[in-house]
């Protein structure tokens, strides 16, 4: 098992919703510890649901961490149940440690072997203030998530057969710290997104695997024989107040069109249109995806993110 420490926030400081019930100063919300572990005990009771997990330290010695989360009503509203975790189950923990150095932390996210992320979610993404532009911190609205819309994909024969041979545990590029290609991280609810508007480019970020995309808005075109990368090459332009992002030169990805194992290929082309809602509280992202190797027809969808200036992005620092 590998132990990973995360300490530096990327954007302006602020408490996340998961921290709202913990106003004492015993936890260091500026730091995150992340590690693979096995569940030793799962205690479902108030005032806090607690997960005791075993992992290994840098010397290979087995140690135990106590991971605190919310009360049972909050965790039930977050999708948890008394039977969610089994003793011996493999999980990945991401949590804020105690300042004292004790092996105790408050949960940020817990990932199970099926790739699902579990966290303390207090209701829907909270609307706090209106944005004046697309710049800032954004949190996906779960009900508009693009992942839930992939059941509308019209697949080629290659796209239809690929999921049958896909093992989420061993085949997922996540194991090697490789994020999903555009446009799906726009709808992430467990990991925050950030948009930075600069004079000649736009930076799109997401906490998951420290994803960062540079969108060139200086009038350049895509290079004819450019390098193919996980996030591709993005150019953008403004149509009024709408940012249009065109992305090509994407490398192939084993689950790039659906977490169920529908791949994406080197012919994938993505167009995203970012605009503010009329009241400025949400970013609306309309997406167009064509990938002739795996999609019989282009996929079109819409997702929304809530403006969340009170939250911050953390570094992920994944180690495969």
C-alpha cells in the first residue's frame, strides 16, 4: 500500500461543506492524507460514523487510522448505509488529519473498489453568491452529471463489446493516476473545478488527479501533427459571454466515454460551451462529443456547476 500526503491548497482558502460541523481546530483542513487501506471496523452510530482502517507506513509496518465522518442522518442523505462497508474491504481514503499528529482524520472522500467515491454531502451544492464571470471555483450538480447521461450513447460495435472485457479494478486508468479525458470532469461533484480567465488563455482545473487544461484563446489553430495527450489540445473563443472550447489530439483511454468501460479513441473531438445562468449562480456547460471509433452518433449533453467561492481546490498528488 502506498501512502500519499497532500498539503497545499490551489485556490483561495475556505471550508468545504463537509467541514461545517467541525468548528474545532483539532483537524488541519489545509492538509490531506491519502492512502490505500482495508476496513478494520465500520462503526455506524452518532454523533459520528467512524471507519477504522489498516494501512502500511513508509517502513511497511501495519498501522491503524480512525476516520471520522458525519452523523448518521447526514451520511444517509449522502447515500451511505449501515451495510456500506465490510471488514477487510479495500478502500482508498482521503482525509484531513489531526493537528496533534495522531492517526485520526476527518473524511474527505472514500473510494471503493468499484470506483465509486463516497463522501459527506450535505444536501445539494449550495448557492451562496452570484458570479460576475466564469472565473472561480465550481461544484458539479449531481442531478445534471454527464456520467448519468451516458446511457444515451449510441455505440459502434467496438463500443458495444468493450465493456464486457473491462474490469474496473484492474483495467481502469485511474489505477495509474490517469484522469478521464474531456468533457466528463466538468460534472464532478466530489472534486471541485476551477476556471481561471487570462488574456490569451483559460485554465480549466479539477482536483481529480490534479487535472489541468490550457485553452488557448489567442487565435491559434490546432497543430496539424501535434502530440496526443490525455487532455488533448484545446483552443477557445468567445461568442458574447459564452466560452467555446474545441479539443482534439486526445490519446486513447480505456474508459474515456463511460466509466462502464466504453473507450475513447484518437479521433475523439469535443466541443464545450461554458456560459453563466441568468442569475449568475451556475455555470452551464453544453457538450458535443464525436468519436467515430466507438460512438455511432455524436453525444450531446448538458451539465451544471454551482458557483462556490467559499470552497477551495486541493492538490491530489497521486502516486500510481
